[in-house]
C-alpha cells in the first residue's frame, strides 16, 4: 500500500466528513468494544506501570490536559505520566530547542522525561489511558492526533481540516512516520487519512501501529 504523499496541498472531501452513517456506526461500535476489551486485558500492565511511575519520584501516575477535538471542541485527554511533575512550566524554557517546524513542539532527548518515561514513550505506552477517551466517545482508535489549544491558535484554515473528524489514538502519521514528520507533512497525512477513511483502512492503520509499538522507527517527545 503506497503511503507517499504529494507536496501539493490536498483538501478534505466533504463526502468523507458528512453522512456515511454505516461507516461511522461500525467505527463507533468497534471503538467501544475494542477499548472495553483492551482496558480489561491490559489492566495488569496498567498496574505495573502505575507502580513504576509512582515509585520513581512519588508523583501522580496519570497526566491530563485539555486537547482540541472534532469541530474544535475541547476535551480532557489522559496519559500515563512520563515527564517530571512540572513539565509544562519547564516547556517554556525549551521552546527554542523545538526540532520541528509548525504548530507543535517536538524534541529528542527532552530533559523533562523520567527514567521510566523513556521506556513508556519508546513503546507509546503513555497513550494507553486514552482507551478511556475512546470508550466514552470523545476519541476514536484511529484519527488525527488531538492538538493542544495553543497549537490550534497557530492553525491556518487549511490546517484546521484535520479537526473535521474525531481525533484518534493513532493515525496515518503515527503508523507510517512515527512522529518523524514535520507539521506540514502531518497535516497532509491526516487529510489523506480522512479522504481514504474506511473500515479496512482503519484496521490496516491499527495493525501498522501495533507493529510500530514493538519496533519503534523514531520518537520525539510531545
């Protein structure tokens, strides 16, 4: 399956956003059942990670923040904490070291990452609590990653196309580039996903993502 993309701007096909009740119904049912089963099966891993995270510095196990979802609606996202407790305050001092262009912050060797956090992020385990977001319906297993409010403030109308659908735990960007793409490439990949979205394409991305978790091909800190 060719995952190449053109350097010329792509636009979301409105037919892929509006309507399609069968696809969206199947997608929501699969999201609900898969996230419920995953939360149950992964509960021992959740417990092990919770013990490791708390034992390192005595801080909270989970980290939450406001993200922007479909139609620019804010919601609270959950992660396993992989950074020091005051990571957000320290971020201001690191902005000049941002290694990607555009409305997002990424850098290798982020000094805010804890010891267990490096392992957690290398295998995307910090994202597992977002299965709860999928279960309650403000995220999907597959879709564009939800941005931070201050990132959306920098979006152009073109960039905002990625906010026309429900955000996901993983998308075409993560399944193929593993965060190595810059912001412009990420937007193009998200638009490509929306235009090609379907049951089998979603399943393909899920399986690709599982492979990336076990064999990471690049990692930036978010």
